[in-house]
C-alpha cells in the first residue's frame, strides 16, 4: 500500500484544465487582446489558442508562452516553489537536517 505524507487534492485534472483555461481567457480579455493578437505576441498558433480556450488542452511550452505575454508566468513559477518551513526551535532545524532528501524515486 502506498502511503504519503503529502496532501491529497480533491481537484481533478479536468477541473484544473478548466480553471487554467478560464484564467487565460479572462486575462486575455482584461488586457483587450483578441485571440489572434495573443497568438501572434506569444508565438503560439491561433488554432492552438482556440483549442485551449475551448477544451483546455495545450502543451506546457505553449501555455507558458501565453502566460509570459499575459504577465502570469511569475505567479505560476512561485506557486510551484517549495515553501520554506518556519521553525520554532533549534531541535526542529536539526531534525530536518537529519532527514536526507532522496535523489531518486524508489517506488514504481
């Protein structure tokens, strides 16, 4: 049985795609860009952008290009960074340093 100490998300992949699709479309409209204007500025084909805004399907590279133009790239990068834990005692610091971060996965 696989056990993990990480939180389990109740969001599905399709729900996440829908939220990201909606976010990009609303940002595009907020800055007054047409689909064609955003696709040209981002270097993403118009067909790719239309498919993304309709179905939420896009490559990571194209998604990041859109975010770069829409000034959302930094937010995504910050969201993926590991949060630094705040310590209450020196003992907590020492306990964390004792646990080595694995360099390879061990589960299939």
